């Protein structure tokens, strides 16, 4: 069932543009944002859902805060260049703006390819997955029983061609798990064979490195064999529990520690996508629910906690920002709309003011929300902050899940109604109007927590215990971030 939402007219996007947040998305998405902007400012956009509370409200809060602080949060060179386009830039080799930009774009393209390649292509929950973990457990029992591996002392970042006393330790470590041939303890040379083994290790641990021994890789290497064995056992039980429950024919599963999603039909993974999940302080819960609706161009009622902590302090400095972000100010939820520039934000009267964010490309939910009622009030949605999907460690939300391939997923979900395909989804986006799709048959969705599984080749995959749920002593979670990564989003709140 498809239903257009009609209700109270809103002022809509007084000042807004698609902006850099959608630069990496399909052209149809950018066009959808422009049409939403025009329609909202000319004809008004209607409300589609009631106010969000609890964890769902919090995840919107962080998404909105990130959107407000997009440039400093993302820390992306392209954005930094845009703000300083009048200043000639160069890298350490003296290359000019154009050369530096080309090298940066090529590096980002390669990283995108690598992040996609690291997505799991076989179903996470399947009898074969449980059996594969059983084989990995047997292997790690042998390693642990023989004494495991030695700790590699902290050293400088090592690359091919370097000579260092830790190389023999690294070689013996990778010999046990990643197929590196034995070598002499007197051989301190970091060669290409060792690099290849380190690349295999990095891929199995979700690290998109190029075979350099950096701090993040070292932290993963130094988790003991006993800890890895315990991790394998814990996750085998998690997979077994889901299998015992019985997996449906068609379902969506989000693996939070891996920051990835699968859409599965009849045991075949039809969509694999990167996701952004909750940060450690606002964890994405393990939950099971059913997808019942798809909301195009969702509307957001800003909860009081977000209003007082995020919006009001910013409005005190710059009332115009509310207009730029498409956030309307109301005397109460059913009251008249107020001009934010006419309000004294330093007076206590603002405590009674309510905020609504209009649908559109700057909305904290992006252009679409996937409705899956559950006690934790979490859900999946689009995001205006596409650059964050370029990170390998993506714990940035306050509990909700932002999906990279959101429109592929929406198409896959809506197809259950029989009359929706990608062309119709694109048409809905280009239409720029709030629209609800009620599914004729709800689709199961699972948010799970797997820090270990096996890939299609039977190789064990490990991810950092982001929320310390494994009780395996894996302390790599805080260390499992990219070198020079920007501070987490929550530290950038106003």
C-alpha cells in the first residue's frame, strides 16, 4: 500500500542546497534533494510521523549534530580544500592543488574499492557458518595449546624495505595464522612476502591497510590466541542461537561490529552494504523486528534534550542556522511558527519552544527511513553525511543504523509488494514528496553482534569488540581506529 502524506503545510526549505553531503550519491538522489527543496519552499511539506523518543531520538540527535558540524567532523581533505580554495595547496613533494587533488581522489577511490571488497559475501547466519567456526575453533585450540604467539613490542611503522628487530617476531606470528613461510631469526628485513602475509591478516581483521605494520594492526596482532579462541566460541553460540530460532526465507541482518548489512533471500546474499552503527556510549542494540513501512522524505520532531543541548546553544550564536538547516521554530507542537531571528535565545522563554526539521537532503534521516517497530526504537535510514562511509571503523551514531546502499535496500524491501522496482523508487525520490509504503508482507530484520565468523574460503574473520560484549579480554575496540582519524562525532557537539 502506498500513501502520500498530507497535513499541515510548512514553510520548508527557506535556504538550502544539496551540498557536499550528497556528492558521492547517485545523481537521482541529488536531483531528489533539489526537488524536495523547491517543493517544500513553494507548496509545503507535510508531517509523516510522530516525534521520536528514547534511543531513536538520540540517534537523530547525533546525526543532526554531525550534519551541523559536517566540515570539521568529517575531516575530509575535499571539504577542507573547498573552504580554502583561494590558497594554493601542496603536499610534501611540492605538488600543486591539481596534482594533490588527483592523488587524493585516486587514494579515496582505492579505499572505496577495498572497503567494498571486505564485505562478507556469504550469509553470516547459516549452518555452514557455524561449521566453519567449529573448524576455526579446532585450529586455534591447537595454536593456544602450543603456547600461542609472542607479543610484538611497539615499534615505528614498518613497511617493505625496512629493517627492524621485531621482524622475526612478526614473521613467526603470521606463520601461525596467515601462511607466511618460516624464516631466520637473523633476518630483520621486512620483505614483500611478509607484506603479503600482513595484508591477509589486515583483511581478516577489517583493516584496510596496505601491508604496513601500524599501531592499529599491531593492536590486533597482539590479542592472544586464547582470547581469539574465546571470541570464536562466543560467536559460534550467537550464530547457533539464531539458527535455532529459525531464519526466514527473506531477511535483513546488520552485523554491528563489522559495520555491515546483508539482505538475504533463500540463503543467497543479494545486497551487502556498509553501515554506520552506534558509538560505544550509545550502542546499537541486538534486536529482532519486522520492517513494516518505508518513509520517503521523513519529518523529524526534535526532542527537548537535543533542542536544549544542540540547537539552542547554536541559535544563540547564529539564529540563521536554523533556517539553513530547514529547522522550523514553533510556539508549541500545534502553535504558530516563529521567526528564529526575532527570538531572544538568551531568555528563559525559549524553554517552551519546539523544533521541527523539514524533510529534504539536510534532514538528519536523509531522504528515507525504514520503519521497524521495536522496544529500543531504533531503525535504519539514509544520511546526509555520506563521507563517513569511507571510514573502516564506523561507530558514529547514537544507536540507529545508517545504510550506505540505502536505495538498493529500499528497492529490495519494496519489491515484496510486487509493484516496486528501482525505477519507481527513483521516481519517488525525484517527486520530492513525503510518501509512505506499507509492506504487504513485513520483512524480518536482525541487529546482531558478531565479532568472529568465517568467510567463503573458510578463513576466520575477526572484528574489534566494539562494545566489550565478548568477555574475551579483547581490548582492541578503542585502538581499532584508522591512523590520524578525526575525533568521534560526540566530542564535536556544541
